[in-house]
């Protein structure tokens, strides 16, 4: 359940005003536009727009269309334009070992402050905010690398437009359509009995959903690697990506320590580099192939 900002309104004054937020967004906009133009996408009259939005990850790329033009939207999380000093004193966290990171009430306060400060109606679920906080607290330990991290994320998201990546089989309707088509073909070919057809349809549907998810994750990992490598070509350095992915790995370990009970529900968390069905490559794997690509360049 997402946290509405209208519930239990927060009285803590924001240390960020709208002008400062606009200035920071404009800085990202200029960089994203420069990357987009650098790619020189053929037969393309689109533009790219950066929006600060509480997405579930640090960045997200999507196409948006109006009646006269289509453009790419790179949505970035508010944390990407922030530093620890931007939080009000009452909400600040003292590193990855701060017990308040596991305090749901405190996380919800941070969520409402984000909603009020960045003027958005919903800012995500508490566990999503907590997970991102773990990552960014690790990133903020290297303040000198913040600009490189922002550049890396922007370049990666812009690269998705360059490769025209699609969220294949992302939605339930797409999977239902695929399942229905396969079921219709298989059951129609081998049986005419209603009961047998119904049973086989249910079994085939379950398997098609499982296969479609594995296929989606496989394509997604391929797309993410492609965007990583193109992003490297745009930035010319692995520094930002290394800091970001190392922080993700460090945050994952901290989350495991803070929420050890989750390891019983999700054993793959104990060894994320061995997860085969995730929709993103493992953080350390991403660092490895980016460093290899840079050494070959």
C-alpha cells in the first residue's frame, strides 16, 4: 500500500524549496539532453524530459506521447538529487546501522516529507522507501562521487531510448493473451473433451505464465546490460556505476542483516549473484563487465 501524503500531515518544514528543486532538475535535464543528442539517434525528432518522481528505483525510462509529439521521460527518484543534509534534522539517519532504518513509523515520516517537498501524491510503499534509503545511505558515504552516480544513471536510462527497449511481457494482459493463444492451440489440437480441455488449459496456462516470466527476465537482463554498456560510452567512465552498484550490494547486505527473517522467505537474497530469474543483472556482475568493456576500449 502506498503512503498518501494527505494522511497524518507532517509539520516538519522542508529544507528544500521549489526553486532549489527546479534548479537541480534543470541540471539533470541539461545532462540528459546532452547524452541524448550525443547518441545521434537516426530519423528521430523526439526529445528527452527529466522528471523527479518517486519511482520504485533510482531511475526509469518510458515513452510518452501527445497528439502532436512523442518524447522520452526519464523519471528519477528524489534521493538522486539529494544529499543527507537536505533532510530536516528530525528525519536524518546516521548511516546504514541506524536503527531508525527499521522503524516503519520513521520511514513513513520520511515518505510524507518527500511527498510534501516534491509535491507528489504517492511516494511508494514503506519497504520501497526503506530499500532505496539503504542504497542511498551507502552512496552518500562517497559525496565526491555523487555527480558521477547521477551521470551514470541518466546515461543508462537515455540508452534505453537509443536501443528502443520495450518492457516485453511486463503486463498481465500481455501474458494472458500469450497464455490464451498457446492454450487454444495445444488443447484444440489434442482433445475435444470439455473437462480434459479445461484441465489442460489450466495446466498450460500456469506453465506459460512461468515461462513468460523467465523470458521477460531474460530479455530484461539483456536490455539492462546493453543500456549499461551504452551508458559507459556516453560517460566515458565506470566510476559512477561502480559506486552505485557497490552501494546496492552493500545495501543488500545491510538489509539482510536488518531483516534476517526475509532470508527464510527469499533464500536467493543470500547469494544475489546466483539469481538466474531476476530482471536485472547482479550488481557485482555489472561492475565486472563494465570494467572489462572499459579496458577493451
